[in-house]
C-alpha cells in the first residue's frame, strides 16, 4: 500500500515540478511552506498535521493535479505530542543534516560512544556578527550530566553554511581540551572531540565552554541552527549584531522530529541582540535566520 510520502513523491514526479516551483505556487495562493518541510513530507520524515499545513495540502493537490482529498486521506491521524514523549528519544548520528552519510563516515575517526550517556542539561550558543555582516565567532557553553560511569568527552559537529572558506578555529575555553579532529573541507564539515579533564562518574555534571573563530574575510551570516539528535533540557541561542549592521527582519524557527516547521518573527533588544529559548527540546532543529535587505 502506498503511504503519504510515496504518493506525494509519485505525484511530484508525474507533474514534473521542482520543490521551489511548488513552493512558489503555494505562496502565490497564500500558503507559506518551507522547502525543508516539502522535502520532509516526500521523504516521510514528517507529514502535514497542523491546520495550516492541511490547508496547504489541499492546494498542493490542485497544483499536482491529483484527485481532491487523495493525498490528505493518506496522512492518517495526528501523532501524539507532548514534551514527555521526547525526553528519552534520540535520532541517528547525522540526523537533520543533508550530509548524513558523510558525517557517519567522518565519525569513524572519533569516539562517539559516550554521546547517548550524557544528558545535555543546558546549552547556550552566542554568535557574534560583525559590521561586515560576517559571522566572526561562536561561543558555546554546555552543562552535561553523566548517566553512566566513564564519559570523558563530547563530540561537536560544526558546519559552515557555505563550503569554501577555511574551517573555523576551534578553541577549548573551560573544562575541556581538544581531542581528535576530522574534517571535510570541501563540505565545510568538522567533527571534534572535546575531552573533559577526567572521566565522569554516574550522576556527575560538568560545565564546558569552547569557541569557534572564523578567519577573515568572515563568511556571510544569514542564519544559525543547532541540530539536536539527543534532547536538551534548556537551550538558549543568542545572536549579537553590530549596531551599524542590523538585519531587516529576524525569524526564530524550530522543527521537532516528525513535525512541521514553526516560524515566529523576533526583534533585537536595546543591545542589538536577539535570543530564543527552548525547554525540553529535541530531537529536532532549532535556529534563527534573518534577512539583510
């Protein structure tokens, strides 16, 4: 039996339209659906469930010239929601990355065995954007708790938005040192072990900080996204803009695994910064993007 994702893929292929063209047609009728969401629908990663998405699906059926209601009939009942459903879940290594297979391959050169035995109690990412609109640096602070004896490292996955510029310099700042590092420069990917001062005992916590410094000319900053394959209790993302270079519009977005993307508009504060906070979040994507002009 064909499921929703399969039927949607077949309909898109039969119609001969690209996802960008479909998005444009939907937007022209007043429906805002991201390219990522359309892609997730046809791959089965998520499906339309919210009222806005189901309304867009009705228009999508018209665009694809399929029988009205034929795709909607395959969506099925809404999936259970709630924070408690995600607290012990996890996604595969490389989940939510377009380069998933490459990340899995690169991870063979480092030790990821402790990832699932560390609970991320808190994480704070602070991104500094310079007057040239470039991403100058990122400072990351984490509070981790060991759920078993032995964890001695955390693995960081870093990717530049655009491949080409030199990979950033990763600097341990507090309670960690740099272990093995593997990278794929052509794809802008870097995986690194952040080694703790010593192995943790079960129930023990550690606070680590590390920084990423880009080399000038800094890559154009247009968004910052954190991908969580494991849940986080508290996540704070903070974007600090130079007062001489402020974006025209700023949006916070998020997408839990299996759900539609949600987007809200946010504004800078008196210090020319924006921040967003997520509690009991993941697996999923969480970030901020902005328009310069």
